[in-house]
């Protein structure tokens, strides 16, 4: 079986911590990545749940700002509002302004 290589970039501290954990598991980082890739291919999905923390306030603030602008637009309050202006409002809401 032929081999191929991946090159990935990680935060240096994260890499050290990952390498230490892999050593504790009795495997190299390369073996750990192979285990992960095989699980993804076998199950045809990421073998763990990926989700955003409910505590991500900036996302929620932006979402709420978007929904409010959308509601106001549906009421006809912003008939001439451009997409750029909507995006700017969302940006400002995320910054808390």
C-alpha cells in the first residue's frame, strides 16, 4: 500500500500537549491521526460531535441583531437598506456598539 503525507499547522503548545497525550496512549501523533482518519472513512462522519458552545455571546448577539434587522425590514422600515449596510449593522452589534 502506497503512503501519502499530510502537513498540518498547530499551535506549538497544543502540539506539545497532543504529543504528550499520544505518548501516554502508547502511540505517535501520526498513529493517532491515522486512527482518526480511518474512523471518519469507516463511519462516513466525524466520530465525535462538533458543536458551538452556547456561551458564545458574540455569535448570539450577531444572530439577534440580524433577526431584529430582518424583522424591521419585513415591516418595511428599511426599504433602501443595502447588503453592505446590513452587514455593518451586524458587525456593530457583534462589537457591542
